[in-house]
């Protein structure tokens, strides 16, 4: 499908939306554009810092833990922004009316993992590390339960479809 056709389809779908849905769509698209700008600037800064700060200055030392902490912290920041943008695009494409909880949990997991990566263990007390570990464990369990629930729902839908020959189950009987 060409860009012209996609724009025409989007325009037609936009006309069918209510006033609030149009407002929501415009806000989501504006946020998506802002996040895209932030990602571009972050990748540019990351590239410059890696090129000039590590490679050309000769300080790219595999045993320098703080340099790798900083680089991977910046990389995780970009990944978090991309995941956030992706969850907004799902809303914009009207596949779901709200941001999926799974995306929110994934973003939280990424943010905590980033925190663990950039954490200086020599200056962090054990209680702080325990709290981060508990948060990671709790979010991991929630993500696993949601994934498991989604898989069971998909299997039930598939069974209903194969039993009736219709994706809506017994409605067509």
C-alpha cells in the first residue's frame, strides 16, 4: 500500500471518530512525534559520546566498568523511549483503546534494569538493592502471568474457531 493510500485511509478513519477520539488521536500523534525527536537526539548524542568520548580518545577499555555503565545506560534509555513510542502507536492505530498493561510492565522492567546497570554497587546499600530485586521479581511475575493468560485466551479462541469454523464461536450455529 502506498503512502498516498495510507493517508487517504487515515483521513477517512479520522472522519468517523468522535470529537474526543479525534482529540485523543492528535495528542497521541503529537506525543509520538516528540518521542521520535527525543530518540533521534538521544541516538545522535550516544553516537557522538561513543565516537569521540571512547573510540577517538582511546579510552575504550573493556576493563573500564564506568564507561560501559554509562554507554549501556544511554542505550537502555533509547530502548525505553522506543518501547514507549511503540505502545502509543498501538493506541494511535486504534488496535486498542488504552495502552496495554503489558507494555507498561515492560517499560517498567526496562527502566529498573537500566537502573541496575548504571548502579554503583560500592555506594549503594543492601536495602536499595533488595528493593530493586523485589521490584524486578514482582514485575517479572506480573509479565509472566499476563503472557500466560494471553496464551490461554488465544488457545481458547483457536479451539472455539476450530470447533465451530467461526472466529466468534457458537454465535453462527
